[in-house]
C-alpha cells in the first residue's frame, strides 16, 4: 500500500497527504479493546509510513519519526 502511494504520478504533497491519511486510519481503527500486540503493530506501520514520507520530504519525515519515538 505504501509503495503504491509512493509510485503514483501525483505531487509530493498529495503523496504525503495520502500516507498521513493511511496512518490516521490505522490509529482510528484502534480501540480500548485493542491488544498490546495490535497497538505495537500500528506503531510499527506508522514508522514505515514516516520513513516513506522521509524519502519524499526529509525534514517532515524526520520530525514525524522523532515524535513517534518520544
């Protein structure tokens, strides 16, 4: 999914927007009944998304990666 967004023939801003939308959907689907494993998996996927964003726009990606590690 991430790779498909990166390869699309759209602007960098649109790619970042779609990647952040994907990230948002991951967290939206978590609930109070989510297991620790599910939460860790979402965080792992977020890191992948943020690394993909970093390939498009390094400062934004770096900032997101730093924020998730805090």
